[in-house]
C-alpha cells in the first residue's frame, strides 16, 4: 500500500459522518490528510472538511491547501467528458 492512499480519503456515496470519522481516525496518526472527490461528490467533500474544521476547532484541526482541477473520463456512450475534481488538505495545527 503506497503512502498516498493511507493519507487520502476518497469521498463517494456513503453517509457524511462515515467520511468525517475516517478522516479523524487518520488525523490521529498523521499530521495531515487529503480529502479527494470528483463530480457530484465535491459538495460532500467540502462538507466533511468544514465539519472537521468547525466542530473540532478546539482539537486543533484546520483546512490547509485546496486544489481544484478536472479529469477527462470516457462516458458509457464512448464520449470524452471533463469531470471536476477537488483535493482538500485537513491538517493538525502546530502551536
């Protein structure tokens, strides 16, 4: 298992709190975790990052670097489509 997959949470269709819990568990062991999503899951990724940053403010987590972009994917009918992507870094504050 590569290091990138261990410090990354990919957002999909599970309940929101499943991703929040997964991210918090990883943050307990790592200084920062990346939350990645694409397409319709981007809003859910933003929600996960906001819940962690706001609800655990006293625990010392904050939002770091945010990267946006797009990927070219082939749809089921064979056409190439551009899908938006987002990567949000959630990190432990250094005091």
